[in-house]
C-alpha cells in the first residue's frame, strides 16, 4: 500500500527558504537524464570516422522505455562518438557524484566502447580527463577509469564479461565520506550490484569540467551497433 504525505515532504532544514516547499528540493543536485524517447543530434558534438561501406547513423529504435541505436559504417576502426554539448559536470572532492547507463552492443569482443563523463575530445578512447567506463577491442569486460591530465587510475574491480546483444547497466558513485573507511571512495556497480571500489582520488579530474560521453568503434571491418536504453549523471551542488 502506498504511503501518502498530504502536506508534502521536504529534505531541507528548518529556516531554509525551501523548507515548506512540499516537494524534495530539486536544486540539491544538478542532473541530466535521457530515456531516449527522442533524439536530437544538435545537442551533441559528434565525432565520426567512416572508412567502410555505409554511413554511421544515430536514431531512435523500437524498444521498451525508449532506446538510441548507434550504427557504425563497416570499416575497421570506424567510429561514432557522441558528447553532450557544454561541459556541465565537475568532480569535487567534497561533493557526491552519480552516473549510470544501460546499454548493449552487437559484438562485445570486436568493439571499443566509452560510457561516462569526459572532457570534450575528438578521441574519447584516448581522452586526457574523465571518469568513465571503457571496454577495449579484444576484451569483453569493461574497466572503470579515473583520469586527470592523461594520468589514469585503471580500477582493479572484477567486472563480469558482457554478452552480445544483452543489456548491461554500469554505474559509479562518488562518496566524499565513506562511513566504513572515513575517507572518500568511488563505488562501482554492474547491473545494480556493487562490484568494487576505488579509494584513490589522485587522478580525479578536479581541474576540468566534464560532459556525458559515449560511443563505439569497430574492431574489425564489420558494422557494429551500440544501443543505449538510458543515461544519467548527477552532481551535488
């Protein structure tokens, strides 16, 4: 049975101007969420290489909840990467940060995939700054990367192998004060289950704004696809 709060609910302390606002304060975090019921290419910086037959495309496809289908041309190393215009996210050692995305690929081995937060860069597979998931060609297991000025912490988190044409949800959370350790931590999740953590923030990109970044590169001369169900990023103000 649902619980009803007829007078509303607040997450602000007494005396705050929004204390009597009958909803949760939406200004505590700045958030971007896309469920891909529609797609507008103009909001993205799109980097495309098309050496093979056909042309790369990005389009809404049939799928429960809305899905974006990215299809490469058919050349080896052909790629299609999208980055949301405007670098609106920034890691701060004292602020919570969240990211989650659900996606699948037609070929988990013969592809490179980026999914996360990065600086705007024409080479997302070789970016200098970001906090993101990276699945490399020849490997069907994603890695979690924290990178600043081209110095990265590649997590030793043991993640499960991905499967062709099967959705996976990859997520991370930054907690500036972990109760267990008293320090800060990046918690890493696969399919909503925590699979590990990274306690070092040495390479956290504190001097660069970041943006949502995702895309796919072929690992052979065959067209590959990346389908995204949803993507979310949020940072505490």
